[in-house]
C-alpha cells in the first residue's frame, strides 16, 4: 500500500498504461515541457519523449479532433483539457464525432479515447472557469462519464478508462489533486459502471461523487455521527454507465436519500438518479429524495457568493435533517 | 451586410507536362465518373419516390475531383469527406449496392443502415466517412495523419471538404497543427462556389482560398476540378509530398450541377439558370470524352457502350439493395458502445 496524492495516482495510471501499450499517448496544453498545468503529467515527457507526450497549441477543437481521428486509426489517446471549461471549444468534436462515430459507421469505428481534466469550481476562478459539466456529457448517448473521489479510485478508474474501447469523459478536480490516500501496489483496475460504498450507515443514504464526496458528503456524515446518526455514503464513481444497484441497495436499507452534486440543479445528474430511486425504491422511501446542488447561477467571483453557490456541509446537513424529519 | 462583387485574382494554370496516362487508366476514369453520374441520377429518382430519406446531397458535376484524387492514393491511405459522399465512396471502391442499401436504410448498407446518405463508412477501404457537420471532420483527418506519423507509417490522409468549411475554426486549427507537426495529409477543398445558397464572395474575405494555407506556411495550389487528369496530376504530386511529411492544401474549382441537397432546386435565388447552363458546358465527364477523342483513344460510340454498361450495373445494384432488409428494432442498441456496459440489453 502506498500513500499517494490523487495527482500522483493519476500520473502513475498514465505512466503504467503508456508503458504497457505503445498506442497510448498523452496530448494537450502544457502536458510536456511544462509538466502539466496542474503537474498531473509530471515527468512523462522525460520518460516517454515528445512523440508520446504531445504539447499542443491552445486549440481544443483541433487537438480533440486529432485525438478522435487518431483513435479512428487505432491509437488510444489521452487528451488532457486544462479544464473542462475549455473543453467547450471541443464539444462538437466530442458529441458529434467521438460519441456518434461507432453508431454512424455501423460498428466499424469505435473511439478509444480518454478526455480528462479538472471539472467544476476550484477557488474564486469566476464564471468561465468554474462550471461542472457532468450532466452535459452524461446526456449524450455513446459517451461514458467517469469520476473518482480518492487516489485509489483515481488510479484504478483511469487505467480502466484508457483500456476501454469507448470515449470516456474523465472528470477530475483542481481542489483535490493534493488529496492523499492509500493506493494498493501493483495492477489494480476498477471496472467502469461499479460504485463503492465509502462509508457504511443505517439511517440515510448520501449519494455523491467526485470532490463532493471528500469535501461535503463525508463531512456531513461526520457531523451527523456526532448526533448519533449513521449516514451511508455511496459513490457511483461512473455516472454513465450508472451503478444503480449499489444506490438502490443502500436506499432500500436506509429508506432515505440525499444526493449531493456540484452541478447546478436544473437537469442535473442528481435529477436522473432521484427519478430512478423513486421508480425502483418507491415503497421503501420514508421521505422525498433531497438534492443538494450548486445554485442555478453563473459562478460569481466573490468568496462569499461562491461559497453560497456551491454545495456546503451546512446545506448537506439541512438536507439530511429534512429526510430524517428532524 | 452588402458585399462587393469580387473576381478571382488568378487564372488556373494547367500543370505541364502531364504524366503519360495509359488508355486503360483514362477509360477507367471515364467509367468511374459515369458510374457516379448514373448512380446519383438514380439517387435523385429514388429520393423523389421516397426510398431515400433525410438529406441527400448529389455529387453531379464534381465527379472529376473524387475520381482523379482517389486514383492518386494507395488503398491503405485514409480518406475522409463531407456529407456529399456518394461519389467519393464509389470512387474509393465501395460497392454500389452497399451505397444504395445505406441510402435506403438497410442492413446491407456500408454503415449497416445506421448512417444514411451523409455517413458512408468502410473500414476495409480506409474510407472514414461521410461527415455531416461542415468542417468538423477536418480535425479527424488531421488525426489519422497524426496516427500515421506516430507509427512511422507512410500512409497519407486525403481530407475533402467544401469551400464552406474554409471559413470555420476547425479548418484553421487543423491546418496549423498539420503544418506545425508536418503531418502526412492533403487537404482537398472542393470549391463548388456555393455553401448551400451562399456564394463564396458573400462568405469569404479571400476568393483564392488556396492562399489561406500561406498563413500556415503550407504548400498549396489551385486545380481545375473539372479536369480529372489535372486533379490526378496535382493530387499525385501532393500525395507524394505528404508521404515525405509535407502537408498541402489544394483548392479544386468545381461546380455542382444540382441543388445543395434534394430539397434545393437546381437554380433559385442564389444562382441563375444561365449560370448553371453555362457551367454545364464544362461538364467533367464530357471534357474527359473530348480529351479521349482528341487523343484518338475513344469515340462517342465507345462512350455510349461504357455508359450502357455502367447504367446497367447501377440499376442492378439498386435492385439488389432493395432486397436487403431494414434493421431489426431489436438491434437498436447495437453500436452505441464497443464495450457495452449493458450487455446488449436495453438500459432502464
């Protein structure tokens, strides 16, 4: 067991997969010479050379398309977006090309690409650098959407995503790159489409993913524990395909559900999950499902406003008390 | 915004000398161009009868570009094009019954009835579509060229697009990356003068589109796209260059004799009947016939014989395609994922 930061775990995942398969390469802005805008690709240029760690101009549409084309020709690109906010420049490539190619071609051209980078807000980055895009990508048939909440999952899921034969949107977070945790030594793949219970509990289920797990959900559970309430925290990890079973199993046990997500409320992934819970656990629910989301506003700069927009432990606790009728 | 009428700054220069074409080669060009012409005429008919659905963009008038350009490639080279792809697919060697079956939405189609008119694909022929978003496939072609270079292969990519695509960002980003990384690619612009109903001079600040490549330090040239021999000659040169890592941009001047799509009349607000009639005098098929006659290699009689043969093949292909069944709705979730997380079942 090694104690690694998420940054190190992601770096190891890429290095191991590049070692293993000569068709895997990394491309993006500042990934090589600069060692990564957030140092996730630190040392990879030195290890693999400029043919496999490719610095690009600020040209998201262009290099995302190049990655997808290279995937059509049988390579396995990892395309780093400095943030998913910039990936909007490439969203036509992702939706119209990566997601649809396999079907349009009658099964002839699958697109084994990973498009990865930080998603959502960090700290006072203002409106154009702070949006959470998981519901955008999850809405598109043909894409897979993967998140993680700790170093072990970051590594195991990135390795699986690189080996997957479909386009994977791999959502990271600036604010948790430094988060440390135990990562098992050696090859450990985590299958896409399988969630994990991050904390056991009997009284309510908190469904959450990505950085909302360590930053909000687990803290809410800690607070509740002080009052003698045991919350179960379920991280589906992969949003698409979604591990419904792990969610349903927990909700059927606790009879109460709170969904905490960073995306804004309208058409959020949590709305989809809530609908599925209502359908599958209708007779088990003792309270309406509560959703904690970002507010439906473009992200303001000021700290006071940003903190208000994002889901917080306070709002998580309020939601938990609501489903518990406290 | 009112736009001043502009004229092209330079005339198209014919390349000299032309490579020596064999009679067999020239007759093959003729056969292929006629094949496209007759296939597209059948498509128009089928569209009118409702056998072909959706959008349908005919290649009539532009045959010299596909036939000349693809004759200059190797089978392992990559080819990508726009939604006006029937002619390109046929010239790449996709069987006409597979093309018709695709247009009819049948499982015998080259995209198994999932793509339709705008999305013809054939992996074996290295024909990578058939793309419906103007300009958005240009980065993909740049990516296949990237893959060739990455692997150290000498496979070239030919990426076709209309003059409408030259105004958008995907085009410019691609040319920059190809020139920056010296990718083995030939960008072929089929300048048929109209992006749907918008004339080039109403859309482009520069009329000599090939000069746009200069901004990227990329080799470029202007080609008479109605002369199949000229297209072949220039594309061959460009492909040879690309194999050595020199990307280039060719502007072929051509013209579509039909509307933008089947729902667009041949002439309307944006171009006159006289203009279309005038351009028809420059028909690439008839021009090739004239060349053949001049060289004493063929006459009208032989032309008619080839035409009859080709027309019969096209008709037979269309009839064969009609016999292919429509996809079973039970297979609707096929080809959504290669590693299907739902195991072929309908997701809830």
